[in-house]
C-alpha cells in the first residue's frame, strides 16, 4: 500500500470517520503498529508527524509497538466520545434510580430500563433550576451529553435538562409559552398592582359547584363580611375552561365596583391545570382592569396564571384571606386609634389647664366656662360611643377637666388678684408680662389689681438672683 | 353634633373614614392645636370612629352571582343548595 497523504482516508474508513464526526482520522494497516505506509516520511522528512487526533506519532515511532498508558487510552475514549455527535446532546428516556444530592448541590442518579443503566449527573447550576423533585422510579426524559469519567473508568450522562416523561412535549410547550409571554412583560413585577386594603366588593371566578367557592365564601364571610361577594362562575377544567375564565373576568370588569378578583380552583389528585396555563386566560388576567389574585391549589411550582396575577396564594382559602383584612384585627386597630385620640385630647386639656394662669384672655372667666361646658358636652357624648381603653382615657380627661374647672373657680385670675397678686400687661394689645427680657427703661406697663388698674413707668430692671 | 362645613362621615367609605380618623388623631397627639381646635378635631374623630365602628359591626353577608342574559348583566342569589355551614345562610342579591 502506498503512502496515504495526511487527511485522506480509505473508502470504508472515511465513511466511518465521517459518520462518527471525527475531525481527523488516519488508518494504520496493522493496529498498534505504526508503519511507513501511514506516514508521509521520506529522505527529506525525517521528523514528519502523524496526528491521530489523540496522540501524535513521529517517524521515530515507525516499526515500534505502540503502548498506551491507561490515561492515554482514557484520553482517546474521551476524545472519541466527546466528538461524536451521536453521543452529545441526546434525549434519553428511562426510569430514575437512586437519586441523591451531593454536598455541592450536584444531583446524581441512575437512568435505567429493563436491559441497561447509565449513571447520570446534573450539576448544581442546572439542578437548582429543576422545576420538580426527582424521585425513585419516575419515568423521565433527560437531555445531556455522554462523558467518559476517567478516575472511575466509567462513562456517564451529564444531564442538562430533565422532564417528566409523557408530559415532555406539553411541558416543553409550556416553558416556551412562559418565555414568550415573559418577553412581553406579562409576568413583570412592575406590572403587578397593589391590592386594596379594604375592598368594597370582592369578585370570585371559579366553578360554581366546586369546594373552592365554599371555602372562599366561608373565609370572606368570617374575616370581612362587609364586602359583597360577586361570583362570576367559570369552568376551571375541561373543554372551554380557558374561554370561560376569560368571559368571567370580562363580566366582572364590565359590572364595575369590584375592587379585587380571586381566580382559582381547588387542588387534589388528578388536577387539571391546563386552563390556568392557557395563553388567552393568562393574557386576560394581565388585561383585567381589576387586580387579580390567583389561588390555584396544585402540587407543581407554578402555573402561568400564578405568574401573571397581581398576587398569588397557594389555595383558595389562603387567597380569600389575602384579599380582605381581618375584621377583628381592624377593630382592634380602630379601638387603639380611638384610645390614642382620647389620650391626645386628655393631654391637650392638661396643657391648656397648665397655661390658664398665664393667659390674659382668660382674665374674664366667661370664655373658660364656655369652653369647659363645650368640652364636658363633647366628652360625655363621645364616652358613650367609645369602648375599652378609649373610654377610660376619656373618663380621665373628664375628671381632669372637672378638676381644672373647680381649680379655676377657686384660683382663677380674679380670685388670685383678691389674694394680693397683680398682673402686668404691656403694649396696646395688653400682653401679659412674664419675663424681664425685652422690658425697656421708661416703658409704660399696666398693672391689674382686684378693683382696677394702675399705669406705671419702668425705672429699673433687675434679674432675679438665684 | 357635627358642625357645618365638613363632610358627613355617612358618605365616606370605611377606608376614607379610617384614614381621616388617623389624620385627626395625628393632629391631636402632635399637641400643636389650641384647646378649641383640639375639641373640634376630637369631636370629628369620635364621629369618624362611630362611623367605622358601625360599619364593622353592622355587616350583612351579601353574595350574588353574575349572569349574562340578553338584557345584560344580572345579579341573582347564589344557589348553593344545602351545603356547608355559613356558605348558604345569610345570602341575598346585592342591591
């Protein structure tokens, strides 16, 4: 056989090499022995090389027995497997055996059928994104590459995606729809609307005869019976369910006056979530002018309805609790607010009473009595309407007011003046003088006494020596 | 007695009344009001409190079903038959 130029193959070998997808392939007439036939050697090319793709032979190897180390053999296998398009990017169906998670988060399992098994690994990055839990005996379809694992002399499948078998095509379609709608911004957090804290009316879209409606009505009635419940019945599974959900949402929107919509169904075995993953239903949720809360009871991680809704709850019961406040809690808050109000009023009265002595406008008792009368009236009406802590504060405020009234009658300005005190006023507006600061020498002050007033001129100012 | 010049709480929703009540309480507890202003704020606050309190107490369960007919949208009582307790009791059409 004459020398074969590098990169060309004999007819059968060439077909095999092309079939295996190998980049370079060189035939050697006697396996394991390099012959000149395979090398472009000659007098002018003493150092010609033969590159087999996994080992380079030189002309010195001619006629020698080729002995590979285990690592070299493994390297050759890795090369052949790694460059073979029939062993890369495969979809393999099988049953899961011995699934376990490594400390690094890698997922290990065996894929088996009646006749063979292959060890599989899914690296942590992909394993974290896996939408379901891998379980013993589960039928799955795995996408991955075959790899030779040298340290253990085995081959294994490096899994990129795992899908429950049977659901495969459907699941793939769902993932694709999610990606498409996601790109449109339908699931964007920025598109989510806040829920009203105290909804005036609650819309419910679910089956009229399902347990979900009974649960929702029970919770709504228990927590916040003030909000009327408007039920727009819809089919939640089977033929026409998605259309029915769209129509119900539109009906509620047209009726108006509904502050929030609960959309859902109960969970349980044999659940059919197709309607909640249907494109038209998902779009209708986003297009609904009223905030929508999804409450689809299910085992899987998500439905597209959950992702598109303004908020999601795991069950209809939880959804109902999410859309309305709890009457008991709100009641408590209301009573606390009333108590704070009564306390504020109480403090205002105490403050006012403290200032009474210094206020020139209270020199005559008439406005004070009016104020007191008004205060008593307000407080006593209020007291009958308030409960608990608020009423107690009010009682204290009233007692305080009464006490201040009595005190004022006894020691109000007129009585004080009779006892020998005087009040100094300055300026045309007769402001009471409470400090020496700002008093000018020669300034005129008016001094009030019990039976009249005296006009005086300032002849000296001395700070108090303490 | 409510004085003239302010919204009657009767027209307010629960949420509006509660928010208004909270602003009155804030004004009162900030302590910057005169006694007259404080009394007025307090009086209004009590009205609002009663309004909210009445709304919380006087709730009557109303459940209606939307039905689309040739005449448009109608609301009819929800027929759930003898079912779970509390879900078929005090129900009636929303006026």
